[in-house]
C-alpha cells in the first residue's frame, strides 16, 4: 500500500512538473504573440498616420490647384475681352 501511495505521489509530482513546464511554455508563447501584436499595431498606426498626413498634403495641393485654376480662368477672361476689343477695333477700321 505504501509503495502504491508513493508511486501515486511520484506520478502526481511528475504530472505537476509537466503542467508547470507546459504553463511556462504557454506563457512564453503568449508574451511573444503580444509583442508581435504590439509591433503590428505600431505598423498599422504608422501607416494610418502616414495616410492622414498624405491626405492633408493632398488637400493643400488640391486647394492650390483650385487657386491656380481660378487665376488661369481670370487670365482667359482677360484675353477673351482683349480679343473682342481687337476684333471690334479691326471691324471699325475696315468700315472707315
């Protein structure tokens, strides 16, 4: 009976050591996965910040393009007016 109880005790001790080893290995894996997740989150945050910065830069560029387009349109209007005045002056000079 004592031998049987001693055997059961050894078996339980071995089982406890195996469980402790397994839990330690699982803990190490969880820590590694957490580190990988943190690195991935950092990469995602960097990508989002870069995209947001590019979006702001794009908006500034689009605003500048709109301003340039307005200036070009104003120049075109001035040229059309000048062309109309020149055509009118030529027509008057031909009539005289």
